C-alpha cells in the first residue's frame, strides 16, 4: 500500500524537537524531498534579448510568468485566497493550479488538522471523510501538466519532481508541499501553516524535513484559523468534515 503523506508527529512537535526519519512514537514516516527548478530570471532575460526573434507563443508564456496567480479555496467555512509563487516555483505551482482547474480538489476535505501547527488537504480519498485511506492518495500516475514556460511535466507514479531552490520559510499562512518522506514524492497534498514552522524548511540543517513553500494566504486568515480550531478525533481528522467545494484559479 502507498505510504501515508504526513507532516509531523505530535510527540516530537510538543517537545520542540525534530523527529528522526522514522518516529519511534508512532512509526510515521518523516518528510524528505529535494527540489529542482529552471532559472526563470535567466530564461526571461534571454527571451527579452532575443527581441524580434521571440515567437508569439514564447512572448505569451513570458507574460504569464510576470502575472500574479491566485487560488481561492471555496470551503464550507468560507473563502481562503492565496497567492501562488508561480515565478519562483513553477513546477510546484503549476501542478497545484492544474489540479484545481481540472476539478481534482472539488469536494475533498481537510483530512488532518492540528491546532498550533497546520491544516492538511488534497488527498483524493478524503472525499469520503471517514475513509481510512485519507492521507495516502495523489494524482493519477502518468498524468501531465504544463509550466508557464511551456515545459510538460509528467507525474511519474502520481508524483511531481522535487523543486527545492527558494529559501522561503514555512511562516504562518504559507502553503507548503506534503510528501511521504521519499524524494520526488509530492503529489496533490499540501498543508497551510498556522504557526511559523521553521523546522520544516528545507534549508534548515538541523532537521531532515524538506517542505517547499509555494504560496501564501492573502485573504481569509480568519477562515483558516476557524478550520484550525475545529474538534478532531483519531488521526487528527475533523469530527465534522471541512469541505473544499472547489478551488478557483485566477490571474492578475
């Protein structure tokens, strides 16, 4: 069976320490990812220097890179609007935006909520909030999507390539990728930080966790904090499900 995509273990979190790769308290795999990305600044500079030789398609892609991309979570508790860092993490952001646009996230629930830590979402099995498989799923293996520069990415095994380059910390309100603890194991599951979880930063040498931030809430923090405070049961699942009806992607 597929390993569970998790973010942390409560025992180590309460003690303020980073857990080992396999926590002896709950046998839950810890996160580990490594990330790759193209140099968008260099690519953009080359395209601009090319002048008249740049094709209309390339110009359109360059314009897309310069636009701001937003994701609005239409939840049963209200709306949460986040800006995606498309110019910094195009592989990760484009994956999320593609899944949102194709309806992958419609009707899914927050399957793991921990007050003072984070809210996790994005497993297709969470459409049934009582499913024991919630937290283990991801996108269709072999499915594809396109980044703003026109590159086609294949979700090998349902996972996307690691993209670890921007030193953006897991601060309050940031969106970050979840994984199984193996390289290139991110897929559709994300979490939104409700505390500054610096120990989850890939560039923090004191911890093995590597979670890249790819977005930040710009409106609806009150809704996020309301979700964070819902009563939870076994496995940190909300007793009363919190549903994401859809995620709307917009550009400005």
